[in-house]
């Protein structure tokens, strides 16, 4: 086969893989940001009993 064609196809395949990986990382960061905004941690209530201080 023609080595030029194989080289071009190989470069295109590698570029598609790299771009897909970079887009997935960006989407994951956006998802985590939205998840943190939509579901914030509940405030810690200091009146709760500490499990280490409760008698056994």
C-alpha cells in the first residue's frame, strides 16, 4: 500500500483519539462543577454527638 496514505490515516486517527480525550476531560470538569453547585455539602452541625466521645 501507499505509505503516504497510511501515514495520513494514522495521523488523523491519533488526532481524533487525542481530541476525544481532551473533550472528555473538559466535559468531566464541567459536570463536577455543576454537581458541586447543585448538591452542596450539608452544613456540619456542631451540636451532634461526636462518636469518639459517646460512652460504649
